[in-house]
C-alpha cells in the first residue's frame, strides 16, 4: 500500500507537464488537472494556492450542495468568462464543477487526460453506471489508476449533462477500492 501511495504521489506531481492529446482545449479539464490532480496528495498546498490567488471560498450554506453533505472547502473560480467550483472535501475527495461546458469537448479531454496512466500505473475504464448516472441526458465516464497488484486505486469520474441543469459537468478524484473494469 505504501508503495502505491508513493508511486501515485510522484506521478501526480509530474502531471501538469503531461499534455492531454486532444486538440480542443477547455478550461474545465485544465482546472481539474491543475487543482485536483496536481494537489491530490498535498491539500494544504491546494488551499495555499487558492488563497495566494485570492480565489474566494463559498460560504458553507451555499457550498453544501457541492460538498454532498460532507465537510470541506469550496472555491468559486472565474475563468474565461465561466464560473467553476473547486471542492476539497475532508474525506479526500476533490472535484471541479462547471455551470456550462462543451460536453463533447470535456468528455474527449477527460479521456485524453486520464485514459492512460503514467508508469508504473495502469488505467482501467470503469463501469460508468456503477460510478454515477448514465442514462438519457446524464453520462458518466470513470477510470481507475493503479498497479495490477494493488487493491486500491485513484478513481477519476466525470459526469456531464446535456440538459439545462445547474451543473453541466462534474469531475472528481478519489482514492478508493478497486472496482471491476468494463
């Protein structure tokens, strides 16, 4: 277990230099990479980065829906004319929410970002129906990163909606038990 944590920590620190292979850029996926992925094992550094960038925190009563009933911090990020919420829960789940997103582009970029894991980790596509809603206008894509011998993994989940809901895209990163691949 300790070996997996060290391997994952080293990989995540190096991720911002690893470009996604999509030609379509989107602020949502980039924000997920430079917040949740970059600082997954260094929450204090994420908090310090948000504070030094003067990113406002959202009051707890308004952040509750983003935190899913858990304790944590939510920040309102204004970027490229869009509003995003970055969430860091006390149970080590990190997420990014987008009010508006180009769903096809976000899905493509998410898969480009997490569909292949850097060595020594391997990426496995997970059953989206188990990871989140996957019917009609809601679609979930999930990948797990781990070494084959490990029983835990980093779980990357993207849920998008093509309807007029308050949140059109949500990406999360969590450390969890391995699930069955597709």
